[in-house]
């Protein structure tokens, strides 16, 4: 596929069609590494493990509310050898 490199702010960019991303196994929002070799740009998917913060960032805020029954459990004094 041929495309043009265009000015994009203080950088340069090009359009990558979704079918080409699909064929490469890359999706919108994925992190990629770009390497330059003479006459070639190589883009590879960065395989980073997700952190707990990453996983929770897209969770609905209402899922973090503490229910009354949970608060009772949180406030309860130890009744055995838990500690």
C-alpha cells in the first residue's frame, strides 16, 4: 500500500487503514515501538503487562462504592487468629 507522509503538528504522520492494522494484530490505542533503518520504518507492538491501575482505569466509578454489608465486614473486629 502506498501512502503519503504528512505534517502533523511539529511531527509527521500517515494514515494506516484498519485492515492493515488488523493484519498486523495492532489495534487503536495499542503502544508501538518505531525503529528507523535506511529507507524503512518498522513498527512493532509493545507487549507490556497491564497493571492493576490500568485495569481499574476503565472501570465504572460506581463499581468502587462500598456497600453497607461490606462496610460492616471492614469495621468488624477480629474474632479469631486472623492477624
